C-alpha cells in the first residue's frame, strides 16, 4: 500500500457518489485524515506544482507521474514541497489542513489521467487503500529488515560486480533506505544474475 500518512489514518469519505452541500455529486478522490501524523507524504514519484484554488482545492499540490497521470493533494494547511521540484514516494508534501471548500480538516487525494481534464482515475486502485470508511494502519518499516537488506545487497553486489553508489552510506547507516530504491536495485541485480547465468551456459 502507498499511503500519504505514516502510521494510523482514517478514510472519512470514499470515492464515488455522495450528497454534499445539498446536491448529489461524484466524489473523484478519497478523503483521509492522518491520526498519528498530520504530515502528508508523496505517494508517487514526479515533479510537483504548488497551486491555490480559493473555492475548491485550497492550497494544493499537483504531482505529475512519468506516464503523465497526476496526483492531487488538496486542502493543505502548509506546503513543504518546492514548486517545480522532483518529489519521490515518502517525501513530505505538506501539512493536512482545511483550506478551500471543505467542512473540516482532511486530505483530499485524487488521481487524474494525462492531459488537462477533470476526469478522475481510481486512486484506491493506485494506492491500494481500501475505498471504505474505516481506520487503517500503514506499516512504514521496510519489508526487509535492515540486516537482511545489507546481506542481500552485499551478496548481489559481489555476484554481479555492480557498483552501488550509496552502499557505503547505507552500510554505515547514515542514509535512509528507500524501499522503492532498494526494490529497483534488487531487480537490477536479479536481471544481471540471470544474464550471467545465461552467459555461463553458452
Ligand atoms: Zn474530497
């Protein structure tokens, strides 16, 4: 699951049809409230734009993914991300708030297709968050333990001879290990091993 909050959070309004301000409307995103932490973190990798919409999203951030889809983080109280900067999964975007057209403090998270459109895509499918009002918990720890990880990386590094730029930092514990980064690294190592095995057979 990709979560904009660390720890516990609550889905306060699902994506879908609802009655709001006296009329029936399609709620294109998901409303979430962070319980343990009010910082909103990125759920995608891509460049961000810091924007403002008085009667709508309030203070908000739009992030464009490499395939052109866009993620909206709306109703923020404060924005931590720099306009036009590149932001990765887990980087802080801002602080949950109640700016724009809202009835209370929450984060409106929405996914839109490529291009200038108000159409929406399924943010639940994208993040893996269940489209149901309830409380959830996001496990922030990596799926591998630190020691596991270091061992795996060392073995793979030795086998493949690959030069890992941040190894020293990682091993000395001075760098935070980003799960996405490690996954990419492991994938690359596995591909290299397959390649080497093929070479050995021929
Ligand atoms: Zn909403």
